[in-house]
C-alpha cells in the first residue's frame, strides 16, 4: 500500500458521509473483494471513495452519480478516475459484470429504491456484494410518505430484490458525531438538513417527520443470491 496515497485520500473530506473513509474501509473489509475486483460507488459525488478504492485498496472502481457539477469537480481533481453520469435505475454495465456495489447514504435519496436494488442485482455477479451505509427510522410508528425506512423495512426490501444480508450493524454513533461536528463548525444543523439525502426535493413537513423518526445510521453488507424479478419492483 502506498502510504502517501493513503494519507492523501484519508485527508480529504467528502460531505454527508458519516463515518468517513474508515467506515468505508470497514465495509470493504467485510466484503473481502479480490484484488482488481470491479466495484461501483453509487452516488460517488466527487470521487473520494473511488480514489480510495483504487489507490488504497487495489480495486478497479468506477463512480456513478447524477450530479454533473460534482462529477466535473472530481474529474478536475483526479482526471484518471472513472466517474460516470448515470441513474441508479439504469447502470451502464452488462449483466453479471460487477463484483460489488457501494451505496453510502445514497439509496435513501432515490425515490424508487426497489428499482435501483433490482438494477444493482442485475449487474452483480452471482455472490456479488452490496455494501450500504444509510439512514433509518428508529421510531417506526411515524412512517408515512417521505419518511425513512426502519432497519426491518430495509432488510425486507433487500430480500425481495434478491439479496441475503450477511452483516448488519448500528452505526448511529457515527451520525451523531458527524452532526455534532457540523454544528460546531457551522452553528446549526439547518444547512445540513437542506443538503442531506433526507432533505433534497422533499415536500413541506418532511423535516419535522425526519426529526420525529429519530434517525439512526446503519452499515449493511448483502450478497446477491437470486436474479431480479420484474414483479419485485
């Protein structure tokens, strides 16, 4: 491992990534990808995780995002990175071509998570890994349109889309630390809400619902066990 490369990547901060690259590293450790495995970072932003996966972990990583501006920022910073503008519902890879997909706080911003998971299932090889960190609702009795899913709902959705959960951990402490650091730096959490996956393009009242659900943060690794089925989405 190139120590200078490790220090450089770990020194970069990608916003809205509770747990940062150390938590990404935990996901990758659980997945145990072989050297040179093809990995997709779904919702890659400026490509910090892609850079880490390639330069530190020895993987072939490509990033996918719909945000043209952030992709351009990433390409300007690291022209050699493979950063692709595409939707999670239409990934530009053939069937059974990818060893793993990382989705770090990206699935909860996608309105059709079931379709995205079915598309991830399509591109993964049999036994391929899906590695997730994301938000969940700790108070499930407040669930309605626009709210977060509980961990049980996440697990059920994954099962329905052809995945088997291998690892599931509560990482809410990472979220709490992230929010505390943000408030210390910016004075309040209002700006954080406006730019998070929970706050984008949501109807009025969603912030109050989000707060009432007492959001937590989880880590999950799942394995592709069956092909996608159209009736699941």
